[in-house]
């Protein structure tokens, strides 16, 4: 913890810089420079890269970028700069293995490498807001998934019928309801000690602090996400959350999504930046894991060819060069109840797993519309992840399969079907998928198996 | 290529130094300042369209906008001296509402507005409702734009309209709201004026407003 105070102090004493200058004069030129210096080049034929050298060059570029640019505190207008020796120290001390959750439901979460035969750690999450009435059945549906090592619930927009407003007492009511219902769902499925990442309904630091409770709320065996601002920015509120989580003792996930088409530009820049975010998470957010969701500016998704390439390269860069744990968060174009979304889920789970990542599955329907997500999409991504790890699939084989998966949906990305709501795909009473969606799942799984995935079951 | 064409190309490519060189050349050649600005604006519109079609992205847009600004700086003395008395298409106060840190969408809109000749005062994110209004009064804005990406911060868009009404200045501004969860019914429910569904649509709407208030002279 001693490092935390040193680092937070730099938010008040580091070099002064305005955000516009930071983007234009510091971040963008340096990123351009390292892409050139390390010869990083997007390869459309390899949505799953099998090139160790490119992964290592991306890692080096990310280190250079991060050490030189630092992170801008947008409240104090100062750059937090990390020394090389501090980065090395942090990397050396990264444990690479945590026991999360508690009792019989506790799980080891361990670092992986590309083509690792150990399966990825799987967090199930729809990453979307939902109606208050369906929060419990929807969360039960996620918690009961056999491959779920952890769950992050949907987000509430209302509490007791009142619209939740950030920073208001209704936010406090909403986050309490969220935390308690999530805990209840885990208990209802017989997994009371399950590792939970919570609570997404809490925007303010105040609301995050309010749910830290060992009985009904977020336990210290659970985790919470603290977001970074785009790109390489941090705010005081996030630092309050960091200090609280460290004191309380829960795990911290640093939530970052570099934007394809944003200040980082295209695939090469986003790969370098997203890798650099892992260093920011480790040193500044004091994160125990990175929650990584690079996304395409126009589509808010990451299942396209260029996105898969940069996901594969980022996770290989990180997993080959450090023990940092990182979840690869799917952002899919199509919605639940469509074949397209299942192919996208398979491609995302496969690419991330063979690249050494862990899985956080999955946002669908461009992560835009209330109630649009179900655990079935996540199930396919994670079943694919487990299976390809167990069968020892190489990146070269994975690339062939991902190219075939892409052929199923690539052309339809811009016009992806919105699909259906959770309550149309699941029976709310039993929290089970409807038979038509389960049949569709089975059909797509068969086709994915025929492409070369040996499903464990 | 004429110097005028080279100027437009330099702006589109984000070549700041070239843009300055060529703008000096066209001034030397004696072109009407109104025509120079019109060519530059057309060039930037092409940049905006290319962004919409995903042919280019934010970094290229930032560079083009910078080159445009550099060229406009050279033209400033001429614009001020010109009888046409050119003014910005409209003054916009914009920000992301209180409690919300999502800025990318708003930043794109800001850049596109600037590129299209609007005067923009960007208040950043986590902006208190009253601060929007105070700034709008201070700079005599025509338009207030508020971004909210979350259901939990959207109420602040309603608050903005309400406060404007209570302060008796609702009719002084066109209120446009945006952000992924915003919809036309929400615009109507809270009594805002328009919905900036995406950057291109927002520009289209606000150009219409500029026309209406008689500020579309470029
Ligand atoms: C990127 C992102 C983040 C980044 C933001 C980085 C940044 N500084 O901007 C980070 C990681 C920080 C983040 C944090 C959080 N996020 Co977030 N995030 C997103 C995501 C995936 C994409 C947003 C985006 O940038 N889109 C790309 C841009 C280009 O699109 P856009 O914003 O819609 O803008 C376009 C138009 O809407 C329009 N427009 C936008 N603004 C304006 C304004 C005007 C005036 C006009 C005319 C037009 C206009 O023009 C733009 C260009 O075409 C959305 C999901 C989604 N699909 O939107 C969730 C989302 C907004 N986040 C969400 C949540 C829950 C959070 C967190 C609470 C997570 C957490 N547990 O910590 C925190 C919130 C912290 C806070 N206090 O605000 C939820 C909100 C749910 C809700 N309550 O409604 C969403 C909807 C995801 C989801 N489906 O659940 N997030």
C-alpha cells in the first residue's frame, strides 16, 4: 500500500498538462512513434495472431508508451508518471494467482500463457441494464451456469420503482438492492460463496463504499471494477474508489476499453494502448486484474476481424511477458436469440483463450439496449474456451477456425440483428432458456464442433 | 493543382504547415475571404463525411481540424476587416452531464461542430446543470448540448430543461441532447428541442438551426 500513497501524491505534484495537449502533443505522437519504432502491423489474414515476436514488440511498445506518457489526472491536470524501476517492481510482485470467492465456492484464478492447456477463468456477465422485476431471475440464470467462476450482474435503472440518479439517495437504495439480490441469487443456486464482481449500478465512489459489507454486500473475497477514462486519463473519484478497495481488502479490476477509431487510431495503436492499460491497472489502479474491452467506435463491438487481431495480440503480449491476470470482455454485434451472436461469441472466446486471456462473457447487441443479453451466449464462448484449452489447440489452428467463424457473420456486422430480450429467450419462472433458443444453441454448437472444436461435453 | 486546391487538400490531410503556406498563397492571389472559407468548410465537410463512412477516424479528424484552425488564424484579420462581417454559425455550449464520465461521443460532436464553423464551448464531463446555463448566458450561446450515456444520469438532461424554464430563459436556447440511451420519446418527454442521434445527424440539425437564426452565412 505504501506505493499507493506515493502514486496518488503524484496526481497533485506531477507535470501540469491540459487534456487537449495531453491527447494531441503527448499521447498521439508517442503512440505513433512506438508503432513505427517496433514495426507493428495489423495482419488481416490472422485474426488470431501466431507471431510471438509481434506480441513481444507490442509489449515493449506499450512499456515505452506508458513510461513516457504516464496517466493524466483530469481533475488536477497533472500527469502521474511511473518510473521504470517501479514498473519492474510491480511486475515482479504481481502474484499471478489468487483465491477468489469463499468456502466451497472459492476458485483459484491463475495466470495463463498462449496455447495454455489450463482453461480460462470465466466470468459471466451480460454487461447491460435490466428491468427491476427481472433482475433476480436474470441473475439466477447467470449464477447457475456451470462454467461460471464468477458473476457480474446486470445494472439497475430503477429501485423500488424510483429512477436511480447518480449521487442521490436513490442510487444508494439501488446499489443496496443490487448487492443483496446478487448475493441472494448466488445463494439460491447453492453457491453462496461465489466470486462476485459488483456493483455496476454504483457510479459514485460514495455508492461503491456503501455496498462494502461482509454479510449482505460486496465481500473482501469479491471484486469491483474501477474504470479508466479514455484514453490514459484518471479522475479523483476513481482514486477514492482505489483507496477504499485497498483498505477494505476486496479485489480490484481495472476496467479499460481502448477505442478503435478513437485517439489510438486503428488496430496497431489500440493493441499497444490496451496492453499499456494493463500496466496502468497494475501500477496506478493497484488492480488485481484487468477487465479489457477494446471496442469499435462505430459499432461498440469487438468481434470484427481487426478487433479479434488486436485482442489476440494484446493478450499474447500481456500473458507472455507478465503474470497480470486479464479478462477479455466480449462485445458482440448481434443480439440474443440469433445464430449470428453465437458465432461471434465462439470467435471471441476462442481467440481470447488461445492467446492466454481469461474470459468475461458477454455484452451483446452492441451493449446498448436494456434487457438485451442472456447467459447462453456467454455459455458458448466459455465452452469453446474450455474445450480449446483442454484439446491443446494452437494459435495456427485457432486462426483457421476463427476465419471460418468470421465467414458466418463478418459481412453482417453493420446490419447485425438486434435479437430478443432476456425475457423472450428465457422462462422467468425457472430461469431456464426457452426450448427454441436452446435448440438454436445446439445447432450452432454442432457447426462449431464440425469446424474443429472438440467440446468437452 | 491550384493553390486553393492544395490548401483544401492540406487541411483534409491534416498538414498544418502546408495549410498555412497555401492559405498565405491564396491570400496573396487576392481571393475573396468568403470564398476561401467556403472552400475550407467544404473540405472539412468531406472529412466529416469520410468519418461517417468509417474511411477515417478520430486522429485524422483531430489533425484536419487543427490544420483548419491554423488556416483560419491566418484569415482572421481579413475576416474581421471584411464587410461581410462573417460570424460563426452559432455558439454552442456543450458537456456531459453531472455524474457521467463518458466523453467520447460528445468529443466527436465537438470536433465536428468546430470543423463546420460553430463556436463551441466544451465544458467537459460531470458538468453541473447550472454551469451549463451560466456559461450559455456568459457567451450568449444559441445552442446547449448535453450528453448522457447512462439511465442514471439522463435525469440531468431533464433537469437542464426544467431549470432553463424556471430561470425564464428556456426560449433563448435550442437544447439538443445525445448519448446512446437517449431517444426521440425522451426528448419529447423532457421538453428538449432535438435528438443528436449521432454526430452527422447532430450537425445536420444544428446547421438547420443556424439557418433559422440567420447565422449560416459561410
Ligand atoms: C466506453 C464506455 C465506458 C468508458 C468511458 C470512457 C470515456 N471516458 O468516455 C468507461 C470504462 C470509463 C466507462 C465507465 C462506466 N460505464 Co460505461 N460504457 C461505455 C460504452 C461501452 C461505450 C460508450 C461510447 O464511448 N460509445 C461510443 C460513442 C461514439 O458513442 P456515443 O457516446 O453514443 O455518442 C454518439 C451519439 O450518442 C451522439 N452523442 C453523444 N453525446 C452527444 C451530445 C450531444 C449534445 C449530441 C448532439 C450528440 C451526442 O453522437 C456521438 C457520435 O456519433 C457504453 C455502452 C454503449 N453501447 O454506449 C457503456 C455504458 C454507457 N456504461 C455503463 C456503465 C454502467 C458504466 C460504469 C458505471 C461501469 C462501472 N461499473 O464502473 C462506469 C460509469 C462511471 C461514471 N460515473 O460515469 C452503462 C450505463 C448503464 C446505465 N445505467 O444506463 C453502459 C450503457 C453499458 C451498459 N449497457 O450497461 N464506460
